[in-house]
C-alpha cells in the first residue's frame, strides 16, 4: 500500500476548509486546523508534507505562520491562499518560505497544478543534494556529473574562475544544469559562506522583478506597506544568480548595467544610494550575442555580462555521461517508489545513448522515472524505454544487439552506429560520443576494424567508395 502525502489545510472558515479537504482527499491524507496555533501543534504531532493556508487567520497571520512552518523540523511545502492579492503580499509570502501563492476564490484545478509543481520542485532540490554527494575529487565540484572531454574542459574553467569576483555568463540549452554550474562557482569561491541568491527573471513581471531585485520603500506602489530589501541587498557578501537574463525588460536592463558598473543602486521609490557587494552570475538558453547584435538586448549590458562565458554542452554531445546519470536516477527513483529495479539491459542503455535528448538531463531524468515506475522486473529492458525514444533510428539499431551481449560488443555497436549516423565522419562521431578522435581510433583497432571501414562494413575491409576524410583533430596526432 502506498502512503499518501500528508496535507494540512489551515483555514478558519469551516465551509472552505472542508470543501478543500473533500476536493483533495483522494490524493492526500488530510489534516485540518482553524488557526495557525492549532496547525503548529498538529505539525509537532505529525509528519506533514504540504501546508495549504489562508492569509487571514485568527491570531497569528498566514505569512507569519508560513515563516514558522518553513522553519519547522519537517520542512513542509507551504502554499498561501488569500483574497487580498497584491505584489506586496506575493513578495512577502515567497520570502517567508511559501512555495507558491494563489488568490481566492480558489480554482481547484489550478491548486492541484500548483501543488504538483511544488512537489516537483522539492524533488529537484532532493536530486541536487544527491548530486552534490557525488563529489568530483579532482575539482571539488559536488553538483555536477560528467567525465567526457567537453565536461572536463568546463570543470577546468569553473576551477579557474570560481575564486575570482569576475562576472560569469553561463550559456546552455534548457535542462543542461545552468543553476548547478552557478552553485558550483559559488561553493568553490571565497564567498561560499555568504548567501547564494537565485532569481528566475522570466517568471516575474517587470514590475515585480524590479521590486524583487532592488527592493522598495514604503508607499512606493499600491500594497507597499513597509520597506523591503531586494535581492541585491540580500546577496551581500555572496553570489547573485540571474537566470534567463535574456528575458529582462529593457528598462530594467539599464538599471542592471548601473549596478554592475558602480556597485550601487536605490530601492524602488527611494533616494538613498545603497552600496552592493555581490558576485554576479547570469545564465541564458538563448544566443545573447545575436540578440545584442539584433538590438533585442542592450549591447553595453551584454559586454558587461560576457566577461567569462561558460558553455554547458548538451547531453547529445556527451553521450558517455548518460550512463552516469542513468545509474544515479535509477537508484533515486527505485528508492523513492519502493521498487527493486537495479539494472538496465545493454539494449536499453544503447537506446538511451542513441537518443538526441532535446530536453537534456531534465528529459533523461523524467524518462528514467517513467521506466522505473512502469517496469515489472528488476531490470530495465528495451521494451520499457518510452516509445518516442526507442523508435528513433539509433534506438532501433540497439535492438540488433543480442541478449547478454558483452560490454565490448555494446561499445562496438555504439561506436559504429555513431560513425554511420554522422556519415562516416570520425570527428563528429567522437564528439557525439564524448570521446577524443584518438580514443575512437584506438577502440576501432581493439575491435579489429580498419580506421577506414564504414559502419556496418566487415572488419578490416575497405569501403567500395571511400568518403573524403574530415580534417584531422589536434588530439588525433
């Protein structure tokens, strides 16, 4: 029997409280309280996974309760409900520890989506903690996985840049782990004991983002009932990470430029000049240089951000790292779902390595979770691989590997498939596999295959019509 997550509803209005309980009882084990004090007592007596609380409560208000609940030993997720929505309340709720914020009357479908998103976020945090335990001894980077040459190069850059105060721009596709790189830079820096403050710029409207970054004075806008610090102040002595920097409104770009150049700013609605001591790291999944050239992003701000650029390679360019992630996710989801899945067949592994992974590590993580949940055995077979992954050309080729094939056979098939998929170009095949061309040539010799043989050809035999050779890689000499 699977235990339901425990959900505590804190609402002083009986009909609303019981209505929410009826709507959510199928998926959650429900507890109810009509005040913050009663809710805190229930939290001391029960293991609570999620709290849904009203803002207006008798005695202690919802924001203060969220602050207390977030600091509780059980660390439940908190979602705040209010009929009095405002920018001020939203900012205060999130700073107090709320995972999200909804206004009344509550749309039950939206509430369930918010709850699901909060749990996914919590799982991601747990995953990040697990990844940090996989310490790369040479670099001291706990938050990243990868042994391919392009990842080694990235680790070297991180190691060199981390001890400095230099602004860093991280570029990479969605799902590659840009925030993990930013956290690694922070953890390896002299500022590691200071705060790491992350702002996801695309998730906030221009008005809310400005208030979030710079803070505001009392009366600066409707709902601003008191002075609030912004993220620049909160990150004092630490690192400020601005994710999706490309989505920042042009008016705020001007203010960002000044802060980066002068290390000083004013709160929204204020005149006091505040000195700022922070290290800035920005990230984007877009071509910021092209955007600046096209007038879609301020060139002067781009030049200030682009002091050192770290490019995270997509998963398709480091296929040899895929087994590392698969093993990690396999253990994680088997444990979370109380399954005994602990192996993956060569055919299934080859299918995963042949797939291009447009969603990168995030997509791979979801695929492994799905396979673990749906598997009926202790081993993940090719049939367990999602059809959209299994039915790609490279994945179909994986089915040609016989059951019980040796690791050498799997490697041989993988290398030949990569060469064939890249039209016989060894350089492209090596990059796709995440190895050097010299390593690829050495492997071909181990398999008894002529360096000129095309994939699918017989060992040692020349193709009938040789293709032009690609320029030699420096590491092939």
